[in-house]
């Protein structure tokens, strides 16, 4: 599943789950590259391994910065995660 949420793309990989079981734990995967390079597909192999072990794996693809020290993309991503807590 690929969902665009403004500045983030959420790519979820999970096994088949039923309504009779509790939802699995999830792991968020952010690619490396110092906010200036990279893409979520760098984490797909790891996401598939997590999903195969029973976790919901979420690969995050975010807009890259223009080389700023503390890019706004980092702050937006942190804000997105904090919304769920």
C-alpha cells in the first residue's frame, strides 16, 4: 500500500492478518542519506523481512532537503510520528 500524506509517502508491507487477532506491532523504516539523498526503496528488503516475521513494516519516503542543517522534512516527520502518541 502506498499512501501520500502531504510531504510523506507511507509504504506499508504486512502479511495477511485477520479481524480475530490483535493488530501486529509495527516498525517504521526511514532510509539513510542525511535528509539529502535516498528513497524508501532502500529499506524494502528489511521491510519484507519484518513483515515475514509477523510485524507490520512501514517504509517512509519523505521529501529530501536542500542541504539545510536541520531540514524542515525532519521536523515534519517528527511531528507526524508525534501525532500517533
